[in-house]
C-alpha cells in the first residue's frame, strides 16, 4: 500500500512541476519559411546575390585526400551555409537564444 502511494505521489509531483520555457531549434525551423535560407545546389554567387555578403567566411575544412572534398562555410546571422565546390550542400539554422536547444554557432 505504501509503495502505490509513493508512486502516485511521485506522479502528482512530476505532473505539477513547472515546465521550462525551452524552445527546440527543430520546432522553430519547421515554423519558419524555408526560403529564408539558401537551397541545396545554389552557387556561391547566387547565395551572395540573394543574402548579401556573409558576416564571416570560416576556414575551409577537409581536402586532405581526394575522397574528402574541401568544405567552405559562410555564416549569416541566422544560419551557416556549407559549400562543396562552389555549390550549397546544406544550410543549417543556428541557435537563436540561450533558451533554445539546438546546434551552437560553428567552431572556427
């Protein structure tokens, strides 16, 4: 009887605990317009023409072997664009606030 009471009390305490005001990056990105980031296949020139100059051009990564292409990264206020041979391979939203759970800004 005491065991059941303990489990019931624990369930009530957990259910009444305050919920943290945390936003998942995935949720925010799903709600945002995907046109706000470069699309896969766009060229560097197209990205710069549409979104302006990047706030930072990070050092290229990779390229040590032929099988490992060089990846260039450009940062913008809300996202990072990854290029392989002048073409966008991905654009990733970055964490907007300390309360948002998701990728941190890129490592330099």
